[in-house]
C-alpha cells in the first residue's frame, strides 16, 4: 500500500514497478532528435485505415500490444487498462482497445493523460487490486487539428506560441514484478485557470498547473529541486517553460538546472517548423518510454519527477468564449536496482 503525505501526494510503502513500455510514433517524430529511439515508426499517418481517427486507434492498439509483448505477459494477465486520448468521447481509445477484452477505465486529462493513467494504474497495483495494469495514451496531428482547430486543407498560419501535436502512442505495464524502475509516489494536480483564452498558446495555459503540482510535490516530499536528476514536464514548449520557471522562482524554487520538457525535446523546432514545440497525449508518453526510462534503467538518472501537462478545453468551451484551464500530474520515478 502507501500513505498519503502532504496535501496532494501518495508515497508507496511497496512501490509498483514499470515493467515494460512501448513507443509508437509517426514520420515527423522519426525526423526529430529522438527518432532513432522509438520502438516503431508508422510512416502512414492513417496506419492503413481510411481516416485519421481510425489511424490513431491503430497506433494505440499497436502500442499496447507491443508493451504487453515486451513484458513477457499475455493480455489475460492484465487486470485493468487505463487509457485516454484527445478526441471527443475518447473514440481513439475505445475503438483501439475494444478487442483486447481487458477491463478498461477511459481517462481524460488532455495531454497529461499519460501521467494520470500511470498514477491510477500504480494506485491499483500498490493497493493490491491488480498484479499488472496498463496505462496508455495517444494523439494524432491530423485528428487533433480536425477537432480543435482547422481542417488541414485550410492551410492556416500558426503563431510562434503554437505547438505541434505528436502523432503516436505510448503504453506502460505497471506491475508488482520487480524491474529497474519503480514508481515511488505520485502527486495529483489541481485544475488551475489563469484566464488564458488563446488556444494557440497552450504553454501559457498549462504552466500554472505544472508549477502548482511541482511546488506541492516538493513540499509534500520535503525535497529540493537538486534532489532530482530531472524534473520533466509534458508539453509546455519554449513559451510555457519560461513561465513555469518564473512562477516557481516566485515561490523560492529554482528548477532551471533540472527542468526538461518533452515538447521541446521531441522536435527540432527550427528545422521542423514546430514553433514552441510538441504537444498531445503522445508527446510525454513516447518521450518517457523511448528517452527517459532508458536513462533511469542504465543508472544515468536515479530520480525523476515526470509531470505531463494538459489543457482542458473543448471546441464547445472555446467557441463559447471560456478560458483554457490546465492540469498536471506528477509521477515520481526512481531507479530500483
């Protein structure tokens, strides 16, 4: 089990483990700095299907299959599946996972869904309610643009504060079985709303939520930024990164030496024309699987705070003139062997 500590955190007495993970990415992601690290590249953005949404479902299906395969388990061994995406009613998830016949919790944390899924799966395993659980999330440039912004054919200009939705999916096996990486605790975020109404500036909308959960995590665990090898946000991009660091400095925490953002790492902004960086549920998920976890497994990093970030808007709320609230979820990852 574990114990509640501070205001928003859980510290596990017997931590669950990240047994295996997978990263499936698209062509643009292949061309970025992390391209050679992904498990599989699906160059066809529709993954052999006839529309973006079906293609995204196929990305998620393949990611879950591969994670289970890498773990040495069978789908029958998986007690629960926690999965989510950006699309209305989680259609990428529901159509992607239906054939697994695994009990499923559909989750929505926007681009923070990887952190939310891993948090919930770790609670289920640490609490004795599952021996093995899967957390998965996906996003797709085509399906996200179609739903949230403009049809791709419109060819609209993108402001420098905008981010590029990552096409891909990441899946994680959380287990009682020991591995090199343990989930030592979690810090669940609060919804933060600073009144940002610009849907093309997600970094500014999400940075306050990231700052709040990082601040509270450090308070709850009674630690300092230098106690971590990296504090890694999901997709704040270059705009949100500066806001995050400034907000935490106001509360006497300087994370500038430890901070890394998956959205900045996944693309070469200048060469790939991605402006402020990458975003989407897959951004933090594939970066965690392909880049972050190997660093912990080999011992280069001993302790990492993984903080995926999400913007909680919909086409309805945006068209009605509402602001864009943010959410972030902290997952404490440590080398265990």
